[in-house]
């Protein structure tokens, strides 16, 4: 009898575990796919943020009941185009795309338009295509403004006599965001360059000259190596380096560590990548901009939901982002300033990183 009861108990336990397992699976988002299929195209796994963006999108879309086709393209434009072609032919009903090169998707997106598949440009605007339905991003101009204002404040440019030496590093020319970051920062800094309070010793000040292909750390590093050996090797002090994001800031920091012996400059960044947060804690990078990819993902899921239900998606900007075919209705999330004083609250208390990840 005892054995029978035990067997029954065990069997009940097994069934319960199985049920719990199933339940867990669907609410952790195995995606029952009832909501339809969504294609998510990301640029590369090389940069930390896109891994987080992709993972957040997949998790949140699946939780909402969609099936997700998530693809990374190793920063290769042709790969991204063929991934999007596959998404279109395999029945995706909405496309969410963080482009590698904003100008290279016109042809493939014409196919999406033909099939009435709405397209959401994710983080980076897709240019010169009338197939783009919505754009969701962080306020890119504000990112640049915050970086410029940080340098203005830390060097006390409004009051100090100067002159101060600064160098400029921005991102990929095929990424529409890079122009907004650089433009936002230069709207703050240019008047000081014009008045001679800020001096760019390398003479490299145009967007083309200071751009970094693919936002590559190595490219930023070797450009900085050249700038230092030509302008700062004789002990000239470098006071600040405007870096549009963390991957370029990392290259600049590596270069300075290897080649520069003067007082450490102010260095800006963006993304709060783990390597850069560690550098902030170590005093090697002054600030970063925190763009909570969970917030962006949840906005995009709201957009997908609205589209699937034939409703208008949430937007808060109808004037900033013209992609060459007209203004794209956009939702701009707010970027947040981060430095050594607030990173704990922003990044650890919010659950974005664990304390261990930053050690
Ligand atoms: C993103 C940045 C990122 C950069 C490099 C930009 O489009 O907005 O957050 O640092 O690409 O991947």
C-alpha cells in the first residue's frame, strides 16, 4: 500500500513538473507563434549592445506571442540583404531592422513593400527607402549634445581662458546616427573652436575626417596613434577627446595608454559597454551615455503589436528624421548621462548588469 501511495505521489509529482515546465516555457517565451512571425535583423555580434538589443527583442516579442527570426550579419551588407530577403520569403509579417549601412537596403525593402510587409527601422534610420513605416531609436542628437556639454562643463569653457587641445572621433559614415551624434556635439563645441578656445591640433574637424569605419575600435586606435605621434609626442597636453561611442573611446584609450604620457584627457562615450564602464571606474573614460536597450525593445514590441492589430503605433516625433523619401514617424527614447558617480544606480540597481560583470 505504502509503495502504491509512493508511486502515485511520484507520478503526480512528475506530471506537475512537466506541466510547470510547459507553463514556464510558454511564459518565458518559447513563442507559441500565434501572433505571427517577426524578422529581426541586427548588424553584428561584435559590439556588445547589439547582442543585448537582439536578445531583448527576441525575449519580449516571444513573450508577446510572436515567433522571431533573429539574424546577425557580421557587419556585412550583402549578408544583411540576403537575411532580409529570407525573412520576406519565409513569411515574416513585420521586419525590424538595425541596418549596417542605411543606404543599402532600398532594393530589398522594395520587395517588402510589394508584399505589404511593414518595416521598423531600429536604432539606425534606413535611408532613401519609402518602405520604412516607423523608426524607433534614442534621441541621437541629444546624445551628441550631452557629450559636447560634458566637455564644455568639465573644461569650464564658458569661463576659462584656455586654449585647450581637443581631438574628435565619430562613427561610421554609413550610419545616419553618426551625423546626429557628431552634429549634436559640434553644435556645442564649434563656437569654442571658432574662437580659438578649443584647438584641434591634428586639424581634422570635418565629419569625413573624423569618421570611424564600422565604429571599429582598432581603426579608432590607429588613427589616434597617428595623431599622437604627429601632435602630442613632444609633451603637448591633450585636454579632451570627443568620442561618439564606447567602441571608439576604447580605441582612443588603448592608444593613449600606449603612446601618451601627459595628463589624462576627458574622454566621452556612449552605450555603457562593460569594457567602458570598467574604464570609467578606473578613471580612464570620463562618461558614457546609457541607452537602456530594454526600453527600446519594449517600444518596438508596442509598435509591432499596434501594426499587427492594424492600429497606429506610438510615436513622439514627426519632424526630425527625414530619410530622403519624407519624414518617418519616430519614437525617440531618452538617453541618460552616466559616469562613475551614478553607474551603480543606473546599471546595477536597475538589473542591467550584475556587480560581478563590472569587476
Ligand atoms: C548606435 C550606437 C552604437 C554604434 C556602434 C550606433 O548606430 O546608436 O549606440 O554605439 O551604432 O554600433
